[in-house]
C-alpha cells in the first residue's frame, strides 16, 4: 500500500490506484496524510479543506468524506499485502494511523535527511538523495486548491530544491560534473529563478572545462533575473562569474557553518509551566512550528527562552532569536527584512553579500538553514505577515513564535502547533515568590503571600516586579507589602481582562509611586524614546539633566525592576514602556514631551557628527552640524576606536530614531553622519533605509542639494549589493539635481560613482570616460580632494585598459595632491592602484612597496576588506618577485581576514597557497 501526495493524490494497493473521490475528499485525505500518526483537529481539517469561509454544513460533509475514506482504506487493506491502516477519531479530531514510510512525502523527508547527514560518505549521500528525488511525480497535491494546499506545495518545492542542491554538491565533490550537467537543466526549467542551481551548473561546466557554456549560462540567467525581478545575479553567482573570468579553479559552494547563539540569558527563578514544557518537548523531533499566545506579561518569552536553553543540545547548529517588538508602544515593530538581515548576519553572511529584496534575503536565509538543526525563536510577533518570511522552510529546524495574538493563519497554512498560555495557578504563583524571596519568608505569612499573588493577578511580570521590591526590603513583613499594594488602583488598557488590567496597573503604580520625583520624571520620558535601549548620555539629554544627575536615577529605576540594565545600556519591557508612555501623556504636557524628543535627537546628531569627524576627517562632502541645544549632553569619543564603538552600540537606536523623528533638518543630518560608518562596515541595507528617509526629508525641506546627496549614496549602497539597475536610476536622479543646481562638485562625485558602476558591469572604456568627466568637473570646481580621487580613478581604469605607464602618471599626480591635503584614505586607494600598475609592468619590487603602504593605511581606517584584498595582491607581487615564503604568509593573512568577513574571495586567495614553492 502507498499514499502518493506528489502529483495527484492517490492511494495505491496491489500496484493499482484506487478511486480517491472528489477533490474535497482528496483534500481531507491529504490533510490527514501530511500529519500521519498525529491527531488533526476537526476545525483544522475544515480550515485546510474549505479555507476561511467554510459552508455551514462543512462538518457534516467532512463526516461523509471520513466515512468514504474509511471504506477506501478497508478496500486497500483487503487487496494489499497485509499492511493495516486505520482512520480513527481522537482528541476532537482524526488521526491517520499509518506507517510514514507508506506516504511518499514522509519517505522523501527521511531520505533527504539521510542525504544531508555530513557523517555519511559523499557516495552514500548522492545515492540516497537520488532515491529521494525519484519519488517526485509532479506538483504536490495536484488538482487541489486553497491557501493550505499552496503552503504545503511551496514547502515541498523548497525541500525538493534543497535535496537537489545537496545532491549536486555531493556529485561535484566526487568529481562527477557530467552528472550535474545532464540533470540540472531540466530542474532549472522548472525553477528558473533558483540561483543555487545555476551556481552549481556553472561550477560543473567550469570543472568540465566548458567555460564558454558557463559564461553563456551567466548571460542567460542575468537577463532572466532582470526580466522577471528587475534584479541582478546574487553575490555567489557574480563571484563565480569573476572566478571563471580569472581562470581560477572551481570550488563547489559549501556555505558557512557558523553556529549562531543569539538567545537572551535564561530566566532567573523560572518555575512551573510543566505542561507547556512537556508539550514542547514532545514536538522536538518533528521540527514543528510552535505558536505560544497569551496576554501581555503572562510569561510567553520566559517560557520560550527557558525551554530554548534547556533543549540547546537538540540544536547543535545554533539558536537564532529576534524580538519582533510587535506590540511596542512606539508603534515601530521590527520589519521582516530587518529581522532576516539580523539572522543572515548571525549566520555569517557578510553585509555586502546580503541581497536587496526581501524575497532574495529570505531565499538565502532558508538555503543557509537547509540541512542544519537550528532553533528559531521569533519573540513578540504581531501577525502572520511579520512571521512568515522568517520561517525556515527546511526539515531539521524548529521555530517557536510568541505573540499576544492567536496566529490562526499560521496554524492553518503551515500546520503550526498552537499553545495558549493561561495565568499560572495559585500554587505556581506562590512558588515563583518562594524562588525569589526564599521559603522561610513566604511560609511565615502565607495569607499575605497569597494576597500579593492575587493582587498581581497571578501575572508573572507583575509578580517579578513585586518580588524584586520585596527582596530589596528584607525586613519588611509581607503583610505590610500587601497592604501597600491594596492602596494602589487603576487598570492597564493593554489587557483584555479588566480585572487583570486593574491588578497590573496597581503593581506598576505602586512601584512607580515609591520612586523619587526625579526618577519618576525620567521613567516617563524614557517611554518616549524610539530605540530598543538607551545609553547614559542619551538619557541625560532626554531629561535635560547632566549625566552626574542621571546615573543615580537610572540605578534607582533598575533597582525597582522598572528598567533592565545590560552593561551600560538600559531597556524596558514593552508593558512598562506602555505604562511610562501613558504616564508621560497625562503628566507631562505636549511642550515638555516635544522638547525632550528634540533634545535626544539633537544628542544623536551631535554625537554622530563628533564620531564621524574622528573616523572621516577628510570627507569630501562636508555638512555643518547644527548648534547643540541647552540641556543636551553629546558623546565625545576620545579617538577612532571609541568613535567606532559608539556607532556600533547605537546602530539600531539611530535607525529607529530616523524612522520616528519629525524634524527633517536633524533627520537629514543624522543620515549624513551615518553613511560612512555604514559604508566602511558593510551595512548596505541599513544605509538604504537611512538614505530613503533622508530623500523624503530633503524633499520636504525643499533642499535639492541634500536630496541629491541622498540619491548618490543610495546609488553606492545599491552597487555594493549588486542592485545595478536601481543604482543607475539613483545616480541619474542625483546627476539631474546637481546639474539643475549648478553644483559641479556634486556632479563630479556622481560621475565618479557612475564610473564605479560601469566597472562592476565590466564596461571599462565607458568607466574611464566618466572618470575623466569627473576629473574635469572637480578641477573646474576647485575641489582638490575630489580631483585627487578622480585622478586615481582615471589611472585605475587606464590600467584596466592596458596602459600601465599612463596609469602610473595619473596615480602619482593624485598621490601628490592627497599628501598635500592629508587625505590618508585617498592615499591608500592610490597606492593600491600604483601597486597594480607596477606589477603589470614587471616592477615587482616597486609593487611590493606600494601594496605594503596601502595595507598600512587601510589598517588605520579599520577597513578590513580592502586590507585583505590588498594583502592578497601583495602576495602576488612577492611571489612574482621570487619570494614564495613571504607570498604565502601574505596570502594566508589575506585569506584569514576575508574568512573573518565571510567574503567569497577567501576561497580564491586560499587556493593560491597551493602554488608551487618556486614561481
């Protein structure tokens, strides 16, 4: 007997398919077969078969389908091989009691899992994966329709692609390129936008010495992506294309295996919740998505984080975590693209290799998770749309989602396991206080303890706050503490249960009333802050007080458990933020609130400008920072490293501030100060987010120069991400605005960036023409720093076109100008160009000197990519000069740097270490 879900839904017995009935009946059978061995609730089956608007008689029709399926199963058993399969009623639902090996999709999943096992030999992996792929008979659940069917179909298409990719990699490791060449074209016809397949096919063609065909495929896929998505090939495909052009040996892309560890610390004093923990443990081996819902403060995050820590050994490949801030009182939840970028970073993808679109980012994220056992914890989700792009979509991974909402759509479309968290029983609430205060103190006054638990609504968040306050007053009888709580009144609007709301507001109000007036005022203002956390100086600016006064106030709030301290930063639980914001709106007038927000934005602008000046003393696009208002305490970094550390610490806060602030002039200034930090450290997606806001701010200000600046840097960010079409459009917008304003220097900068874009597209003559235009414009404008950069660009493109002596002339003129200006980063770029030109002329000693000088200068700027890239070129020059030992040292250093950046060039450089001992 065999159940077939690949292709049309079929039940095969004694070698022949049986009649499976109408599409609705087939859908019922499929809904049960997908979950073979597990009970499926009647409501879930109805949702899967009829969707959001089932007919009134759906249940009765379902019972009829179940009866007919049972008759069909009895018929199959009667003419089969003795296999017994039953459809039984269980737990308000139905279960198909069948061996999963009888169902093709489950057999496929088992074989695919075996084929991804790294402990198996490549030959065994390839064999098992071929067996799995042979089970595919066509589109899963063919002839069926509906949201659930579409989700299942998409999931199995992803699994098929994942298995095909692993099979091709195994074949390439075995040296069987021809098998890959003969098989993948048909798959690519079915999945024309699946870049991993194209990468593997091009790798196989290159391995087989068929480079012309590989290059033809690249041209074809580039056109296909442009036509279908308006996008360029991804970084992996582009890197392979460049490797083939350089004649480098092919290596099958194996992916980074970094094990992310993003979980917050385990929950201190966690107790109870035994039944939810047991339910989650039972789902460990199935790789299900679990959705934990419940009211605010009920302990969803605590449960999920505690369970994630105790099951860590089940996920040896890592744990991913993100707080989606779905119910943040500021109204700024984390977007799916922000979350997936954070995951890609944790998985070791360098910023410049992260694709532009959310679809492409999600595809890369899922491909990196394929074949790995990783836990994904999506905390505080608002809705299904926020969660769906973050689901792994691959077997072996498990996802836990927490939300105040019941994400029914996720349950229906993905088969997620719902789990509603209720208030803990009185015994568990008492036990939480015992864990925090000790059994002696609790048992000495049980009635007061139970009163406290009741007045906290048995809500874990409220209990934790009260326990913290009680722990700081060890001599206070619990009966006195209970009396204090009884005097507090009110209700939080966040809760659907008015009794619980009243209890929680009472706890917050009680704790708030015990603050000193300055600490209470700071607590209210902190609720207005945009970012996920805040530093000391920013808090001082928000309150308009010196840091010396703010430090003890923050300590007072932390002792009261109203804010959480992590190192030198402070953060809220979102319920407490809501309470603080609510208080600010009633206690502080609009003028006070607006002044506080203006001060903190001014703090970030002034601090960012100060840090940027230390990191980029010779910016060729200076902006004058606005004066610092009274009451603002800017950060004053003492050097380059503290300046960089400040940007890193405030990174997410600055982005959140940009998204919420209404002062367009300050918003543009903040974006200006951020772009170089983003550029040096590869945060290209964040650069796009910030500059998009800057474009809108500049337009509202009516300042075309500021708008042109934002367009120009948007072009640069898109070039780094491979979005050449969008980059070209942005640079053209900038050029139009600069020309209209008669800004020759701005036009020149844009021409130089257009030259860079053309270089990336392999159009060197056109790039040289644009660089020459930039040079002329800079000269006319009297912009000497820009003129020097443009001279170097002309020299570089001249070298690319074979005139190495002419290139040296231009670069030496550039270097003279840059020395006079003190532009050390510009000098680094020019020394690199001189090294290239001298190397091509056979002047190896001169090239070595040039490259070493460039490397030293790049180190001053902590520009790791350029340091690694130029060190690799230094190795080439040393090798050509006959010093193979020093060359290997240089290549090894370069490869180590590029490995740390997870850059695709690392493999190319490491391959150089295989060169002969003597040139």
